[in-house]
C-alpha cells in the first residue's frame, strides 16, 4: 500500500476515517483534521506494523 502520509492531507484522511467509523462502527463524534495531524506528529517515527492490541489502546481510536 502506498504510504498515505505523503499522498493525502489530514482532512482527506479524517474524511475517510469518519466515513468508515460512522458506517461500520456507529461513531457519534467525528475525527477532525487536527486530530489526524496530532496523531501523525506523535507516530511519525514508527516503522513496525501495528498489532490489534496496540491499535485498540491508542487514544485516537474511538
């Protein structure tokens, strides 16, 4: 998969996350572009794949 950090803006990624979250997970609170930007900044040095447990433990996941 193409690295999304170089091809999509924070707003574009927020839009995709919100679509998925609202359609399949019944999210009530949308993610905004500033949250995506904050997550990118905090996680920019990560190179290893994520485990399910790690993803569920992130504060960005609703």
